[in-house]
C-alpha cells in the first residue's frame, strides 16, 4: 500500500503540478482558441500530444505540421494546471495517424486495425 501512495505522489510531482487531474483526464486539451488544423492534404497534418502524452495517461490530437513548434511552445500556458499520471493511455488516438479529413481539417484517424467508431469525436 505504501508503494502505491509513493507511486501516485511521484506521478503528480513528476509532472510539475500538485493539482489534481482535470475531470476530463490528463489528456484534456485546454485551448482558448481554435486549433491550427486546416489542411489540403494528409501530409500537412501531424499528431501531437495534448497536455499529457500517451505515456502519461493522455492522448494525441491532429494539427498542421507548420504549427507544431508554436503549439509545443505554448504547452506551459495551455497545460499548466494539468497533472499527468504515470500510466500508459488506452485512448484510441495513441495508435492512430493524422489525416486531412473531407472538411479540410486535420483529424485523428484509425490506425493499426482500429475502427473509426473507436475514436473519440472530433473537437
């Protein structure tokens, strides 16, 4: 039981936040504006970690490749209140790929034998 408490404490401290994880989970993406996700082809898109990556209980989202550096640089402001957990995520986005959808937006698409119904709804 002591090791369980120690592991939980290390998970919270290791992510640099002592606040509890948001209700939506560590993968929640608190964004104050629109995602930079417009595209013309799938090559324009890339998967990036939301606030917490797949190895920290989170998920991935799809944005334009040319916006990745800015998105990553804004992570401290966007995710400062998020607490990640030391657990591998089972979110379908963690085994997916980025594609340019019919609406001209980067999307997370099924990969590795998943069906589209297994993916979370588009944001």
